[in-house]
């Protein structure tokens, strides 16, 4: 079975590592900065660190849309398509085209040929208004081309502005190398996406979720009253706190910090305020983190984290750093350990 996964640009190496760990991977077929295609021995439904996982019907290289159509038309895709569509269902379908991720106009004659070939497999008819099945033919900048199946409408959950989506939380949390005895802290939790995803991810000892805004903390308390959090609510501690003064926690108490501090974009913070906020927070983080502790920060590209370290005596060091794209914004992920 072949699949195509999508993820935020910049996480390719981590995604490869996680897929190798979690699937009966036979091989990676191709990948670039934000998609990865793989062949798996067993059917896959979902991988929590991928934005989407689609059945892959056909793929190859094409220099333009015309050759992309030709490539698919020459691929024997019957088996892959039958497998990814529900059995015995006559499904209406639509084929949409994308060049470098943007919708593209069809080439009528080739499109009709492709629809006919798909009709022979699925039985259903083309229906662009209310299709049961959406197929997408993508042509990427690197001339990689692929046909994938999107069943029904994508279930993109509405997230409040600024909330990190669950798959991005997973990627950041995976970088922290989570352990079952973790005492976890996100001192800039916002909507608590990271602490709650950490709780869903697997065993831990305690999770502290803090924010300077009382209403954020109250919102988390209300959420923890929901039935789904019944078993875990006693191990999750929402706190109103200032991340630059964390004296409520004793030295070396925290094993993991994963956080998305303010990037200064929306808060109207000037560079002086950013430098102060980060230096004071990092000093506290250095004090709190246990010897084998680890911190992962997602930071806007305008925040000069390495300079903050080099201009101070904060006993922490960056062991990994890579550029990523989050909702179209340039950012950096830093993995940090005590020095
Ligand atoms: C970028 S947002 C975090 C978004 C979060 N990851 C999410 O998915 O919703 C940063 C948060 O830090 C909080 N904050 C700003 N300054 C703070 C401080 N000194 N101490 C603690 N929290 C602070 C803000 O109230 C905001 O909720």
C-alpha cells in the first residue's frame, strides 16, 4: 500500500525518523520539504504527526501538466484506487488539479480521458458539486507528480487563532524525546494545545500548563472538567504564572519544557521587550531543567535566540535548530539542553 503524507515545511528528517519507527515501512518513494510518500506493508489510517495521510494512486516525474496527465493515464492504478475507495460503493468523484499547491485549470481532453479511466474502476460518475470522493493530481516545483485520494471533505477542525494544530504539537513533543516519568512544563500555553497533546501522547508523571493570562488558565480548567479528561485531570496542573519568574518550581524539578513563546508579532513587543522576556525565561528554564532535561522551543524567525545565548551566561545549549514554516510564517525550532 502506498501513501502520501503532508506536514509543515522543515520537518522532513524528523517525519522520516518517526515513520520508520511507527510503521511497517517498506520504503520511502519520494519526499521533499513538506510531503513524503511511502510504501507500507500494512494499511495505515493515521499518523498523529502528519497533517494528512492520503492513499497514493499514481506517482512519477512530470515536467508539465500535460505530462502529469499522461503519466497517470499510463499507470495501472486500478488496484490502488479500488483499495482506497470503499468496496461495493458506486462513488461519484471529482479530479482536482494543483500546481505547486495551488488549484490549476484542467486540460479538457486529457481530463475526460482520466475521468473515463477512473469511472471504469469506481463505477461512479464525475460530479464536481457533491463528490463522494475527491482525487487530487499534484505537480510540485521539483517536477514530482502524484495522484492521491481525499475521501469526502477534509476534516480540518476549526482552531482558535494562534493555536498550534495537533500534528505540529506532536512533532515538537517528539523532539523532546518524551519519557514516562516526565514532569512537563509549557509556561506559555495559550490554548494549552501542547500540554494537552502531551497528555494524549502517552505516559508522564505531571504536566504543568501555565500562562500569564487568567482567562487562558480558566479555559483550560473548564476543559479539564470534560468527561474525556476525567482520568488525566489529576495529573494536569493549570497555573497562572509569569514565565520569567518561575520560583514556584524548585531547581532541577522539570524534565521537559516544550513551548511556543510569544514571537512579538501580535503582542506588539519591541526587540528590547523580546530580548528581556526571552533572557529572563531562559534563565529560569536553566534553573528548572533537570540534568537530563530537554527543552523544545518554537520561535518566530525574528527572535535572535542564539545571540541571546551567546551574549549571556545562561547554562543551556542549543543542540539542534532548524527552520520551519508555520501557517506561512518563518519560524525556527530549537532543541536545548542544560550545559
Ligand atoms: C504564542 S502564544 C502560545 C500559543 C499556544 N502554543 C497555543 O497553541 O495556543 C503565547 C502565550 O504566552 C502568553 N504569555 C505572554 N507572556 C507571558 C509570560 N511572561 N508568562 C507566561 N505567559 C505569557 C500569552 O498570554 C500567550 O497565551
